[in-house]
């Protein structure tokens, strides 16, 4: 008899879950919609990164990340991937502060929520500032654009017939040599404004001239990192709005554990996770 009563009671409770008064998934409507949005956005980023991989591996040459991303503020060069590693650390650290904001919200601690959200916003702004410097360096200093890619790599051994300024070596000068796979950068002459494409001679005596790297590299880099940067910027804006609402006591009055902070936290963690894949594809592979 007791078993039958318990079974009937459980069935009645299960039916009540689907009457609209409670969520059958133990999650609010807002959280479900955020998960749906993140899932669709994940497919978008996956499509972009798969397209990048397809174009890269179908191209005979491709820029070497250690050579392309080797600059630091202050005119420092030859430091492969150091700056982008700093960018990545800043973004991951902001994800940690976002976790703390959500924890303080569940404790109904308004001051804690505001403080840790403020730290997250600072982390997002720092990341955007780093990305702006990286773009400026690649465009103004390295002369890379969506249509011109000065980076590439040699496919054979040989030596240059002209120096870095486009002048032929004299008899007393020792020509610069290179090996297959070595990266090169075509510089822009600041006096004439022309691109300097150095002539070189391969080991089999064939005289060639440097060519620009595949155009797809610059276009894909600026588009995908820019698309991610737009997500970071949007996240910073939403974080600022929600932090102001939290400081005003709007969410404290709802007594729901600052659910809005938790929802924006899901978005921010997603942005951080996507950057891990962008970092892997563009900077490490």
C-alpha cells in the first residue's frame, strides 16, 4: 500500500513539472535560451575555423606563426608568441574573476558581485587593448592587410641576390643565405612607398623573386580574430550594464541568486573557450 501511494505521489509530481509552473529541466527559460544561443554560436565559429584549416592545408605555403607573431611593445622583436600568450592569460584570468562574481551572486553578496564583475570588465578591456596593438603592428609595421600577405616561407635552399633594401650585393659583401621553410618578410620602402621583393637564387641556379604569401591568411586572421574581438567587446558592454544593475540593487530584490550574472557568466566563459581554439589554430599550428 505504501509503495503504491509513493508511486502515485511521484507520478503526480512529474506531471506537475510539465504544467508550466516549474521548469522540467531544472533550469530557467533564460538559461536555456542562453545555452541555445551559445550552441548556435559555437557552430558559427566551428565553420570559420574549419574553413581556415581547409584553406591552409590546401595551400603549398603558409606563414610560420613563430615568425609572424614575434613582436612585443617597445620595439622588441624575435619573441615568438610571447605577446599572444599574455593576451590569453589575461582573458583566462577574467574568466576566473567571472566565476567569483557568480559565486558572490549565489551568496546574495552585492558588493562582491560588483567588485568581481568590475575586475572581469578590466580583463576584457585589457584583452581588447592587446588585440588593438597586435592589429596595428601587423597593419602599419608589417604591412599586412586582407588582400596583401607579406609573410610566407621558402620552398628551397639558396641565397639572396639583393639585400633587404633591394640593392645588389657588391663583390666584397657576403650574400645572405636561407633554407627551405625559412620565413621571410617583404618590407615596404618608406621613401618610394613600393614593396621590396628581393631576388634570390636557388641551389640549382634558378633565379626567382620573392612572392607575396597566400592572401587568405590575412583575410582569415582579421575576420576570425575580429569576430571574436566583437564578442569580447559585446561581452564587456553587457557586463557593464549588468554590473550597474547589480550595484543599484535590482537583482538583490529578485532573490534569485543573481541569475542574470550567471547567464552573462556563461557567455563570458564561452568567449574564453573559443579563444583557446583560435589560439590553437592561428598561433600554434
